[in-house]
C-alpha cells in the first residue's frame, strides 16, 4: 500500500497584522505572516505513518503554494514521508477550491504513474480542512475529480483478519464503521491523536533531500481550470468580523468579579450583531447581467427517516430569497422510501419536493449521493441550492458542486440577493454570500462566477425556520437516479444515539471538556452550574461538551458542540476545562457572551472568549455556585 498525504502551509491565524490584507482584492499577503503546517494535516501524516507499519509502502507528501511552501514538505519528510512534491506556479495563484482541487488531482495522477509505477493500490489522506480557508471542500473535490470514494470525519481505523481496512467516522448522531473495498480512496481526518515529532537525525536528513517541483505544464493542467481563471467563486469584499467572533478576553482575578461582569452584560447584550448593508451595493463588472434562472432548492438532509431540523431553517431562507425573484422553492430529499417526509417539507415552506429514491441511498455514502443529486440537477437545473453545514452536508456539497461545475461557498452566516434585475416577465439576481474566514478573523462576501448553480452551506442554528403550516401542500417530483456501480466503501456498523432536545434553544449553555477529568466531576461541575445559572437568570440552561469529553464518555454525543457536533448561539456560553481548539470554537461563534474557566493560562480559549478565570475547576466552580446561590437569596 502506498500513501499520498495532502499537506498545506497555512498562516498563523492568531497573529495577523493589518498590513497582511489586500482589502481591494480580498486576498491575504502571505509573505507578511508566519507560516505553519495545518494542524489537521499533521493528523493525516501521523495516520499514514501508522498505517505504513502494518501495510509497508511509500509516503508522498504534496502541497501547492509559493516556493517557500517547501518548508511544510521538509516537516513532512522529518516525521516520516519519503518524498515531497511542491506544486508551484504563479498561474496556480488566486484559486478557489475547485481550481485548487484540480491541479492537486493532476499531481496525484502523476505520482501514481511515475512514483508508484502505475500501482493504484494507495490511500490519499488529508486533514478535514485548513485553518485559513476552513471550507472542508478541497479533499472531497479532489476525490470527485479522480472519481474515487471518500470518507470524511475519520477518527480511527483497524485492519481486520481479512486484510480489509475499516475506518471509524463520527456522525451527527453517533459513529459509523466503514470498510474500504476499492482503491484509491480518500480519507479526511478530524482530530484523533497527538501529532508526531521529528528526531534530530530525521530533521537533518529531511533538510538535505531534494524535493520535486512541478509547475502547471509538468502536471498537464488545463490552463482554463487553474488559478483565478478556473475559479467558480469570487471574493468581492472582505471586512472585519463581528464582535461575536472577534472577542477580546478580560481575565478576571476572582469569581466575584465574574459575577459582577455577568450581571452587567447578560441583560444588555444584543441578540444579533447589526447587519452589514454595504454588500447590497455590489454590481457585476463589465456591464454583465445575472444569468441564473429557475427554482431555489434546499437539500433536506435525513437520517433513518428523520429530517434534520436544519432543513426547515434552509426553507425559511429560501422562501425569503425566492419572493423577490418570483420563483418556487424546492426541497430535495434523498434516501430509500423517503416519500413520507414530503408533508413536513411542504408545511415548512416548500412548493416542490424532489424525492430521490434508491436502495443504494439507504445509508449515506458520498459517491452514490453525489451521482444521484448531479443527475437531478442535470434534469431540473435550479438557480440555487442550499445545504446545511452538517458533517453530511460538508462532505456532500463540495462533490455535488464540483460534479455540476458550480460554485460553492461554505459556512455562510448571511445571504442576500444583489444586482437584482427586473424585466417585463422575470426578475433575476445573484446571491451574495458572507462567511467567516481565517479562524473568524475576517468576514468575506462571495459571489459565484463561471458557475451553473449558486451553492452554499449554512451552519445549523444560524437561520430561523418558519412556523409550520400543516395546511400547505405542493408538487411531488419523484426521481430515480441511475446508480449501477457498487460502492467502494460499505457501512459495516452504526452507533446511533438519540438527538438531544433543548440545546439549540437554550439561552445558557455550560460545556465541559477533558479538564473535567471524570464523568463524576463533569456531572458535578457542568450539571450543577447549568442548574444554578438557570435559576439565577430565569432562562433555560443546558449541558454540552467538547468532542474529547464526549469520546471520554462524560456525556452523550447529542450534546457535543463544535465542527462535528452542533452549532449554537446562546446568550451565555460557559466553557469548563475546554482548551479551545478551532473545531470546538466554530460551534459557539454565535454566542453573545463566552466565559472560559481553565487552569492553563495559555489555553487557546482565552484568546476567543469575553471573560476568563484561570484556576482549577474544583476551586472556581464551587466558589461560583456559592456566589450564584447567595445572590439569588439576597445574601450577597
């Protein structure tokens, strides 16, 4: 077995000087920043090194970037890679995700032919996403270009007695174990193990190795598909992030100071940051006019015959966008025997429901689902398709966009129609999509270009669903996709946990991490504090947890917050013993007030909270409980 690991050199998003931004073009001057290896790509390298111990073979690391990106390849060599490939060419610059995925796929083809001597028995491994783009789109789009299977959110693996690789991935409601039956196959990882560290001798060896440097010609790239020319989205403006995602921590010396700050801020924080209206002034360049036509669709995600509540949020936004265009709203639901879900979608705002039904769609596998949706789009062509940024949505949407030659903007927080044109018989416009970038340091407004359909993913909890109207009905369109080829991966087992009720609606959320140490301490600190804050403020509170706390068995996965859990926007979020990985913080950026309590003064969460207290939970939390109880009874 051979291995290709996709690595990326990314800017240190914790220290971005103002001079690093080109505010006119919406790009980052990377020469102004310190550069590091993307953290999740370190996980990918570690997995390749582990697998090689059982399945010997070559590890080839590939990166795309300017000449100084060779540093990340030296790092890859120092911890176990055998070869490094640098794709470097000015013509590759300014690329969005499809224009990045295509040259990377071309490089993988060249590696397969020239380094692996045509052997297709290899794995392609990458981190789920990079901290600068944070889209999670490039790896699945590489897989789509190569026509191979892809498993996302991988956290572990085993090789069974028959020599079959089985990978474990987290899902919204639990976990799945999948068997890899065909190669090549793409695996993308979320955080799973401490990164590897290089020895002095290996680092010295890596510094003398010759790297392969390939340009666009070397990989046989079509010039129309690379760089800005091949991009299907365009950043039209960048601007500072909202205060909700650009916090300045105030470290407090004791719990009494924290109580005073909470009393002052809880009642005066606004529920929503003011809208930024400047984006509505955008006009297409060069006298161009919008060309998108057709219905506005949402993808209604379902698992086990139950619709994800985020589908109803998407329908609310689609109805808002469809009204000025005079178009219908369609909901697409895929699976096996899913016809009974149509009535719920009509009640929440759909005018049409597209039932994509096939026995191969019983469980979610990205390849068959992509082909099914691509065929549906080919036949009915909407002008817009919105996905929820759930684990399934973030795996499926990039492949569907790539397969249909469409632009995709990830993790949008705002959307509006701009450059709206009204004719005698029709009204057309383009979708302005705004999303956080670079770990929430900035916001970017993006439009689709050179694109068949405008596509977006939106984090659950960002939008509001309409109140259901059971009297509504609409048109049902049944679609039978052509899915003949057997899947290259198979779901072997499923661990399902019931969804939690109340977390997304709670005004106050108290979450615990590994710093709670045991399940008993988690219950003692997190549960008690949630109840006391609910009594004190008179608003509903709920318990939550980081991914590591869930995997340690402290609480059910349905209470997990973060990239692979839920996105929430409470009035108050209190983190106990949570270090503050970007994957976790991405799920709480919408909170009004974030409080962190941790014994490590260097914990990253203290850079992304409003108030922080440094101290042991067993001391700080009981003290806080005493102050809450005393204040409620008027004793303090």
